[in-house]
C-alpha cells in the first residue's frame, strides 16, 4: 500500500487530499486492503508525524501533511530538514500496521496547535514586536515555505517560523536558509523570529551565531467558565 500511495501522489505532482487518495486506492485496488489500513498508512507515512516513527518505525516516511489535511511528497528543499523524527529510538511494533489512537491524536493535536498559534500571531503580531505588519502566510520560496512573512516598523522584511514544543537545531538551520535566500534575493539580510515552546541549550547556542535572529517562547494559557445546564 505504501508503494501504491506514493505512486499516486507522485503522479499528481502536488498536493492531494486524503479523499482523493482513498478514491484512487478503492478504484485501482478494490477489496485488496481494509479501509482502516489505508487510514493508518496516510498517518504512518507522514514525515512530519513524530509518533509514526515510534509506533510504525518500519513504514516508509515520504508524505508531508499540511494542517488542512492535504499532503504531498516530502522534499527537504521545499519543506525543510526532517526535524520530526525522534532523537531516541522508539519501541517499534514490528511490521503489523495498526494505527495507534494516541499517534493520531498526538499528530492532529500538534498540527492543530501550530495552526492555532499561527492564526493568533497573524492577528496579534504586536505581541511579538510593536509595529509588525502581516505580509503573508505559508509563503513559498525556492528553498521552502515560510510560516509567516511580516514587515517591521522600518519596512524591513521579517521571517517568522513557528514550532510546536521544543525547537531543535534543525529549526535554526531552516530559518537560516530562508534568511540567506532573502539576503541573496533582496541584496540585504532580513530579520528572523523563531517561535517555540522551549529552546534547549544547544539550540540557543546555534541561534546565537545568527545576529539577526530572535528567539521567542510562547505559553499556552487556559481560561474556564461555567456552562448553564439549561439549553
């Protein structure tokens, strides 16, 4: 099934939806696999699904999944380095591919949280820096897609990248690539802002080598209110 999914996505030459993949598999391979097996593969084959490396270590990873559910073949040049694979070895479950509910929940929560953080930042860029002006979201460049592109009060370009959880060294390398590309394209280096929940010591050392990069940690806060029992 992995080969069948990859062949179809590759033939499309761009983004596809899970529904389109499902229609293709059901049409070309009627009755060959159970419906749950296809759903499992669409999650397990995603490069940017951290839990898939633990629960489905033997399954090839070649899809890049977006927050809206669409997907395409993963490209390091387009999507950035693979920073989702856990650094420690997982407890692989052999070749049997049974989707773990915890993996699905973790992945969906991660992409939803990143999308929510981006949504919030787009409407509250002043929270990062007074005077920031929104330019674009998921902006495509020759070296990948930028989460948020902005402009500061002086008109200088600002590249903003958002990471859920800890920022790894690869995140610094990714935003450095965007900064370098714009420096060459515009003739002057832009500024960068990397937003994450936490920055390990190693990541902070890596970031300190880039003078025009700022690290900003986010915090998730909850509020609660009573709900009336009457409809």
